[in-house]
């Protein structure tokens, strides 16, 4: 994974640092944006940048750019992230327990929470769609305001208006 490219992208929710490799998106650091990865070159992937902008504008419902989760070393975490990416669509939510069952380990809701907290490609692998069983938000690496804003975006509320003061 030494051939990485990265850039910092200004978005309605703040600066997001995106890292891509030959096999797809490797990392997406939510605002304020992380440090550039070692061994990476500053080089914007226009297709990925356009998809991120389109998603945050409410115009894209599913990313087509491949996601590279090879860096997620824990097998169950990777399985959970792949299940979430594949099974939970725009505007849908799922509980930690439901996602555990979908990934083949029904009693592993806490392990799903751990997988969400270690998701290297938040937004693209939509961990904001995972909630507590009672419907409350739970946690989110970008903060609960961002999680709420992303869920609202998927319910038809423009993100720009939320970023401006909601």
C-alpha cells in the first residue's frame, strides 16, 4: 500500500482528508482532517472528489469508487464494514445488533460498535447509519452533530443549511 495519493477537500461539513490507493479509497478523515499519510503524494483523484461532493450535496446515493479495506486487520471488523457498505442503503438505518446479525454474529453488537469506531472510510462506508437499538445516535468519529447532519441529508434536508447553523 505504499502507492498512496491524498488531498484535503473543503466540504460543507469542513475539511476532509482523503487517501486513495490503486485499489480504491483507503482512508477518509473527517473534519478537521487528519495528517497526510506516510509515503503518500498529494494528488487529487477527481472522480472520488466529485463523488464526495455529490454525496454531500444530496445528489449521490451510493459511491461507485472502490473501497480498499485491506488495512482493517481484524477479520470481523472488516466483515462488518463490508456488510454495512453492501447492505445498508441511503436513508436506511440499522442498529448495532441488527448489523451484528447481518454480519453473521448476532450477539456481537459491542464488537460492531468497535468496528464502527475504527472505520477508516467513514461517510463512504456509512457508519453514520448505525444507531442504538432504541433509535438514539450512539457515537460518531466526526461528532454527533455531523452524524445527525448526514442522517438528515439522507432524509432530504440540505447539508449546506445544516452546516450554516443548525
